[in-house]
C-alpha cells in the first residue's frame, strides 16, 4: 500500500494504491474516518455488494465507529414500480442518522447508483416518525394516519417490511428499517405491551419498552406541498419525488464538510448509471401513456457538471489498484487448499514473526475463532482477545491478537505491522458450518393453508359443503358454545360443534364449481367408502414397495476421509446449516447399508448441486459408479462441466451421454460404464436406453425431477436395481411432494439461502414499452444478459419484431421447441457462454439453465403459466453477484380472472428466498396431487379434496381406516371455548379451533400455548380449558378409554372392548389404598370433587398412572 498526490488531471487530490482485499480496504477506511472526525467521511465504493462487505468488515474491526451504508433504489430509473419498502426503509434510517448531530467520527459507504440520487430535505426527519411506548397514551386513528402518509401497506397479516395489520386491540407492525415485526397491544387509550416476534412461527423474540416507526417511502405526504398532500399513494410515485418537496438535497448536503474517498472503478460505474438515467428518461417520455412527462433528470439526480463541482470542492482520495507485484505482497495464502494445510500455516506465521509482524486471527463467530486458536496452539497458546483494530495497532510488536469480525480473506497491513489470518483462509468451506440440532421442519415451510369463510370443505360424515361462519349456540341450560355453520345442496345447513373441527377438512382452493353434497344422503358415504377402499389397496402396494426397499442389504458406503476432505475443500463457499444437514443426511443414508431414496428440496441457487457433488464424491471415491441424470441436454452439459471442474486431478473418469454425443463416442461411454473405467456419467434419459449397463452402479442422482414423466422416472430408478437414489428439485411436482409428506420418501429441506444469494424481486404489471426497454438496457450497461419468455411459440416472432424496434442496440438469440433440437440447444449454450444480450425463448429454458450474467427476466403473458413454472423460470436470473429481477407482464388493460390474479400475486408475495417448497404446497392445494401410483394429476382429490385425501392416505399407510377413528366422550362438567372478546376475527377463531382439535400426540402443548399467547395475549380460562380437554382426549385415545364421567362423588373411566390390561389395572387398584375399584368395564375413583375445574388434575394423574 502506498499513497501519493494525484496528477493535476485526476479527479482528486490524493491517490491511494491498495490490493483489492476487503480487510485491507476496511482498515484504511477506519484510519481515514478517524482522521476526518466529526466532519465525516463519505466512501464511494465500486458497487453495492462490495460496499456491503466493507461495512461488515468495518463494523467488526471498529465497533466504536459510526458507520452507515446507503443502498440505491432497487428499481429502474423512471420505473412504473416503486422501490421496495425494505430498501426505502433502510435509506430513510440512514438519512435520519446522517441528519443528526455527530457524536464522533463517522463513515458513510455507498455506491454510484445511490450517491447520485437526490433525497428529501434534512428537516423532514425531525417530524416524520411515530413512537409507541408501553404505558403512554395512544390514539389508533393517529397511527393509521401516519401509516398511510408514510407509505405502509395495511394488510390482514404482516410478512415483510413496510406492512401493518390492525386487528382490534392487537396491532402488528413491520417497521421498514427492521429485520423483524412488532406486536403492540392496547386498550383503546394506552399501549399495554410491545414485543418483537418471528413472522413465521408467531413466537415472541423479545419484549421491548418502545419502538419508533420511520417512513416506508421517501414520499412522506405530510411534508408535501398543499396540492400534493391530498393525493392518494400510487405505485411509482417516488419517481416524481421533486413534486412533493420544495427542495431536494444530496447526500453531500447532509454532511457538508465531509471528505470523500472514491474507488477508481466507481467513476466508470457512475457514468454507466448516468447513461441509464438519460436513456430511461427518454424512453419514459417517448413511450408515455399519458400527457404527464417524466421529471427532468437534473431534478432527481446529480448530473455530471454538478458532480464535478462537488468533487472539486472537497478533500478527495482516489483508491486505485496496486500493481500486481505490490498487491501480492499484501495477500495471505489460502491454507485450506494446500496439500499440507497445517504446515503451510505454520510456515507463513514463522515468516511473519521473522519480520516482527503482529499476528491477528479474525473470524465472524466465537466458534470459528476457537477453531482458529486450536489450529495455532502448538505455535502460540497466549492470544490477546481484542474488540477493536486500534488495540492491534497499539499492541506490542510480534504480539498475537484475536478479533471477532466478518472479514473474508486475510491480508498484510504494513502500516500496522500486522498479518491478518481469517477463518476462511484456514477452514475454507467449513467456516461457520454447523449442522443444526433439529431437521428443517416441513410444516414450517408450508404456506398458510387454513380455513377461510366461503371455502369449500369436506365433513367426514356429511360430505362436501361450504364453510359459512362460526356462531355461538345455546345447549340447554349450559353456557353458549361455538359452532361451525356449513351449507349443503338445496340450501340445507348444519351446525357442527367447533370442538369437532377435526371432522372438517379443506377441499382445496381451486375448485370453485364443485357440486355440494345433499345432507342425509347416501351418495357421500358410498363415494368415501369406494375411495377409501382404493386408497387402502394403493397403500398396501406402496408399503410393499417401501418394505422391499428397506429390506435390501447393501454394502455401506464410507469414502476415504482424506480424499473426501480434499474434494470438500474445493467448495469455494460456506455451507448453510440446512445444506450441511442435507449433506450429512445423505452421507448417513449411504453408510446405513440400506437403499437411499431421498428428495432434496431447495430453492433455485440454494446449493442442491453441492449436495449431489458430495454424494457423488462419496460414492465414486469408494470405488462405485455414479449416474447423474438431467432433463435436458443443456443442463446435462452444464453439470458435466461442473463435475469435471470439481473432480479434476482426482483420477476419476467422467463421461457424458446424450443426443449431443456422436455414435462412436456413445459406444465408448457404454463400454466404459460396462467395464467400470468410467466412474461418473452425466447425461439425459438416454442413460435408460438400450445397451446401457454398469459394472457397479452405486447411486442414481436425478436433477430437476419435476421435468421427467412418471415412465422416465421409473426407468431411472430401475437403473440402480434397488440401490441409492437421490432426487433434487426446487419445486417438486405435487405427487412427489405428497409422497414425501406422508413419509414414503425421505426429504431434506434446504430453506436457508446462501449469504451471497439475494431474493429475486418480482413485479406484476401490464406490458410497458418504456419499462421493457430500460430493463433490458440496464443489463446491457452492466454487462449482463436478459431473458424474455413467451408462453406460445407463435408469440416469438411478433415479440422479436417489437424488440428490434425497442432495443435495436441489443443482440437477440431465439430458442423454442419447434426449432431442431440441436439448434435450440446450441442457442441456449451460446447464451449461457455469454453470447448475445437477450434470449427470446419459450419455457424450454425453465430447467436448470445456469447463466451467471443473467439478472433480468421478462415473462410475456405470465397469466398463461403455472405457479411452479413461473417460479422455475425466474430462478434462471440472479445466480451471480447481482440481485435478479423478474417482470410478470400481461396484456395492457387486461382484466385477469380472479384465480389467475391470485396465482400471480402468490408468486409476487413469495419472492422471498426459499419459496419453492411453499409454492409446491400451494400447487398441491390448488390443483391436487393425484394417486401416488397413477399418472392422473387430479386423482381422487377432485372427489374428496386435498386435505382429506392426505389424511386418509396417512391412515391407510398405518393400516387404519376412517371407520377405525373414534373420539372419547368427556363428561366432566368442563367446557372450553375461544371467547370473541379474546379473538374477534371469525376466521382466526375457526383456524385455532381446528389447530387445537387436531392436536398431535407428540406436539408440545406448552409451545402451542406460548404461540397463542404471543399472538393474542394471555390465555383466558375457557381457552385453557379447551386445550386441556383436547390434550385429555389424546391421552384417552392412546389408553383406549372410550368415556370419562366425573361428578361430585366419583370419576369413572370406561374402556373400549379389548383394550384393557387387566393385570396392570389390578396392580393400580391394589396400590390405591382402596380409592380405586373395578366395576364391570369401568374403573372408578371414589373421590369427592365439587367443582368441575378441580376434576381435571386428578383425572390426568390417574391416566398418567395407567400410561
């Protein structure tokens, strides 16, 4: 590293030459920020991702330094869509803190796209917040007014930043600048409590005394001019920001005396941004659909002349790349990839100590720091733990230090006389890897498939009806009890006790035209019995298949540890906890001695391929063969490259087999598979063709299994001849998902996104030429690529002609199903290799096409695609370093059918990472799963509904029928309800009744009670009774107790015939001291208990003795 004055023609006053190492940049920024003091330091990074890495490193190395990151809007300039509320929340939080008086040195790190954008004036933030504090006065209308003016969206529930839900005296708020939502309870005049909670589990994370809400939009209507303040909010209004304020400011106005540090590459990026702004402004005006012109660029952005004036008026340092020879001196080796890592580490440390350098160990977690310390304990056992880089600088020469910070990659800092070794340098892919103690929960990933009023439902005894609501009914002289009102054919109604919600099942959300059954008719019972008979027969065959598979004995596969670890060390990233768990489960399956049949379900880009690579390595290194099957030649070709790269130098022959292979090459591959010389083969379903035989096939890995038909999948499974099968999918077809859910197939869920992977932002909009042009041109400017997908082949040519007019500068590549297969494959491979700017295609690109530079997708007539198709399609973008964006386009002015709009809105709502499993669950709900053994996707579900079908199948697999189901009678004088005063929302009460009535014997009741209390407040006694009675019913079913009668004088238990263990009962009776006696089929406890509330405890105690 060296510094020198800049030449006169340069932008700044000083040049600083640094190696491109994030840690080295971070410590230099820390020093410059402390030098600038309270005036502040503004650092312009080359891009947003690099800026984020710098902020993480600086915060860890100098926690006392006030550091901020200002992100850019995550939408196109002059877009018809607004930036996300999450991003605007982050920006507003930073701007508010920047506007506050400085308390010490402070640093702002930002990117070119963010720094040129004008922002609301500083004085706005003093009055643009809303505070809630426990015990303080509260006016609900004032909060609602603030939420509207500040850009929050009011909804039934909150899922993401910038949303709010007001339900009576419970208010859920997801502040735009916070990672988790808050739930506040009030009594109409004051705040009773505030707690932060998990939006998925609904459980409390922490109680807090107060929260401050910041705006979710940079257009705060209360601060607008008189004519603008009365406007309603609309999508894209932020692009007219100057109209809402008398004067906009810049980031530099917020810190008027701040020094500037700018990376050399940032100026080129800024110029690209300015070109995009100019082009977008022209496109918006040229293709505008109204008389309103776009805001002038100079009103919304800092243009070139003003930019130069800002730089000339400030102290400026430009960071340039150090020459390669000089940069190499600052680098630390990647010890994890060395043939002898421990020796390489020791040699490096000794070399640094010779030149009097301090040794600094850095890791993000205490766990990894301890792992680092253990690696060097034979060299140095005494290591000083510090929490600030300044402690290192002030420390003794040749001293050893450890510090907790997120720095990926070590460096040598000559100024500090220090050599920094990070956990990543030593541990490689094992950094942060820790298999979570519990497997990922399938149920936790499913979307809310609860009951809604108006739903079509199925009652086990009465058939298909419609859920109309819940109401209180009187039962003689007893207090009112809740009942569910169901409607049937001929306007017939029935009231079902809410405590019997376990008898009612959802039919599914997509069958609006279903015919309702007649009450008291025989048709439903006959239909149910017929289907149950067929399900029972099918389940016997399924159980037989599973039993056969589990009975097969195989040689356990455990790879040589040294070779396997060398292979693992080549993985350049850190496994997520879910990914590590999936790998561990696969390795355990392989070592079990029984055939594996495991489905790995993880969203696009979540690391399923690495699971496959580890499985393949374990098998191949053990001397057996591996068959990897992909649905398309393009995907097979990409997998081939990946496998060849990862297995390079390991003396494992890898071959390819598909229609792209010449006949001569195919004969060679077949020979190699037969004699065992080829250890791994990657191909398409051609691997099931004639003449294919393996000498010792260990595993079949099926990728993108939803793209194979049942016949092909059956053939692929037969390849293994009862061996190991690993299936990978992002959105499994419903039948496969169904089989996993009912326990026929093991399932591993990878729900945690890699740290580097960002959600794909998804927009639903009508076709807009200006937006289409800007989306495609943005990718071109940042050296990216785009997809434009049409639903029909006949749409390709008209769209091509339109694109030629809209973006004549771009090179188009076309691929669709009517092209010769080899030609279509070649087009997609060319695009994947970086040729062309836009791939205009049908959904043949849906599966597995990996184009790291592709970040934008436009789907024309998205309403014609299925949910899983769209999710797979958008998964093709954002696979590199840049966040992906997907536009779901429909015909202008088209009114979509409600079901279609719901499907598309589902995808927009599920733009979070890990949505693949949830989307498949939605698909299962919306179009059914069908028979597990048949090809028909509708199956029996159209006759009895999705949920009941699943329930009957689960029972059948356990050897039980619907007729075997029974529920005990509890006559103990205790009743349970959910008071309207506690939960006012009828649907919420219905769903809670359903949840309690379906209480699983293995479910932790305390967890359920905690969840309810977190969501709705302290449990009233009547609800506590309801839960206690449900728990008591489960215990009775387990013990075979058909009835409990309890009165003031005694408690009697009546057992079902054939369930009584007479010897155990006699033993219990003898040890009761005369309190118990056996009478007929009843066990009687003679105890005087007047109050019904007091009878439950002795009943449970008695049942526990019997258990």
